[in-house]
C-alpha cells in the first residue's frame, strides 16, 4: 500500500534518493544533476541549475512510484 510519507521531497539529499530509488538516476541525469552534488538537497541543486524544484520532484516521484508494468511497456515502445 502506498504511503504519502514515502514520497520524494525537495528537502531530501540526492544520494539518499538514488540509493532508495535507483530508478530515479536517469531523471537526475536528464536534469543534469552532477555526481558532485549528491550530498546536497534536491531543491538547492535545482535552484543552482535554474530549475523548478517542484517539477524535478514530480518527475522523481513518477519514476520511483509508477507501476512496474508501465515501466516495462514504456521501454518496449
């Protein structure tokens, strides 16, 4: 069962998110988050890169919590 307290938040440390949800790594790469920023929080790095942190968090949560069947179907298309 899904719990809202499991959602990725903008104050979370990037390294922790990557370890807990490895499927988010391509999202971080898409937004050009550098590995040197892994010890920073999502919001700080988003601001430094001129990104909206809410957009980044939404993309991360979609990657982490979408049903696995959707992931498999998307990769086959």
